[in-house]
C-alpha cells in the first residue's frame, strides 16, 4: 500500500520544539518534492515549507521562517520538519504531501498543539 505517515506531533508549551516526520511506505521519496501543510480549526489549509527532491532547495512561509527547518533523509525514506520556538498560532494538524509528475500523495496528518 502506497502511503505517507506523519508522526511526532503532540502537546508542547510555547517556546518549545517538536520534530515531525513524514515516512513513505510502498514507494521511495527520493524523486519527490515534499511539502508540509497545516490546517487550524476553522481555517484553510496553508503551506508551511517544502523541499526539492535533492534537498538543495527549500521554501518557508513567512510565519515560520527562522523557526522551522525542513530536511530529508532519503536513505530513511523520510522527510522531517524541525519546529523550534513554537507559538500558540502554530497549533494545527500538520500534513505532508509528496509530488512527482502526476503522482500526489497526502498523509493522514498529525496534531500539533502549542499551549501552556
């Protein structure tokens, strides 16, 4: 079965850190561009960060620039999102998305809650 599985979400205090993982099963990620998206209650899904297949190019939304880092380990078939200095407004369900030509996969999401 071809799927992406996110993990690493949870409850963290403001200023804390989490590392999200996006692991592929049934296919290899090394040809895919990967994006992280998030959706907060009552809001539209928004792009957070993305990384090229080689890892040489990355992009960050202004709201997370300087706090989040995306990186990939193709040997582990996994892409990560390191989230530091978390804020309450980062609370959302985080999804990863893998795209290559006509192939497009989404994970099921992992909840991140930033609260004291």
